[in-house]
């Protein structure tokens, strides 16, 4: 359900902050793909390795992800707007805006570059896996 998928996203952000590529990739389904480009799980591991080395120590901040679940089809879609912030960089945490994604985006977008991650998930109830991930720079309020 949506709450389970949101918890999964929290866990994924924590894993990324720890640079834990193996456990992060364990959250993917067979046949996983990522874009831009046409990347399979193996190439995404390499991309994450390079990205984590580039960013060093960081935190990921984001408002409540949007999630739509189709339990009959065993599919779900999620969208996560986020920023990556160096741990040494002073930045408001925007925690008070977690439940208000539009206001979070407006205020956070004034401080740093934002990204949008769209996820296609497969599974049911408490066992969801990411089948497809699409990362793009955030280009404006798409509500």
C-alpha cells in the first residue's frame, strides 16, 4: 500500500546517504531499468558508485512522496521531489513542510537545484520492488 511504499522511499534515502549500493539495489525488481538513457541494474550500480564518490557525505531532503497503488494489477507509481545537500552546507531542513509538497518545492527551489524521481513499482501489500526509475531535473510545479 502507499504507506509501505513511502517507508520504502525513506529507507532508500537512508541507504543512499550511507552509500549502501548493494542494499539499495536489493530494492529493485528483475528487469529493472533506469533513465535517462537505458540503464540496467548493473550499469546503475556503476553510476551510483561514481555519484556517491562525487557527492561525498550528503543528506537527501524531500517532501511527502506521491504514491498511487493499483493492487489488482500489482503495480504502483511514486514521485519523489528531492535535493541532495552536502553535510557541510548550511541549509534549512524544511521538515515542517513535509506534508505540504507544493510549499516545500517553492521554498526549497529557491535554495538549491531540485530533482524528480519517478518510480514504477511491482508487488503487493508489503513486498514492493522498483521496476523502473526515471530521474530528471525538476522543471517547475507540476501539481
